[in-house]
């Protein structure tokens, strides 16, 4: 996913805190000094702490990703929330953002029967 707006192209300083409202195609991100909230077309999430860039304008932070579905939420329905890692870079007023949700490693075996739970 890409969150962007027009502006200068100089990287932020080392350990720069990124805040404010960011928007892009199918995504909205609101960052505060304490963390952030992200909304997608069919999901939302949170950033657990401040988004800080390193000396090369990159960032990595953790949080949660919540998958949504069409129709009503049933009483007692568990929230489909998984840990997430948000990573990317900020150059001026442009941000690239990648969200990695759920397990980032999977154990596979050649010719094993897959165990999948497909969405309805």
C-alpha cells in the first residue's frame, strides 16, 4: 500500500517522530506522538507507539490489524485481530507503508496436505 501527498523529497532527521493525517488510495492513517490508527476499505488497525524514522528515513513499528467483513457484527462475535508490523519510509510529505499482519513465518512441508480456512 502507498500513502502519499505532494511535497519536498528530503528525508527526515534521525529518530524523527512522524505525526499528522496521511491519506492515500484505500487507506487513511492518523498518527499522534503516542501511536496511530489506520483504516482500510475492509480492515482497520492501530500502531502501538510513535512512528519514528531512522537516519535513512525508514521506520518499523508494531500494533494490531483487524480484518472486517460485510454485514452486521453478531453479538458475541470475536474480533478478528492479529498482531501486525508496520514498516516503510517517509521522505518529505510522502510515505510508503507496508502492513504485515498475522504470523510472518509459516512451517511448510513438501507434498503435505494444506490446512486452509477460506473466507466466505
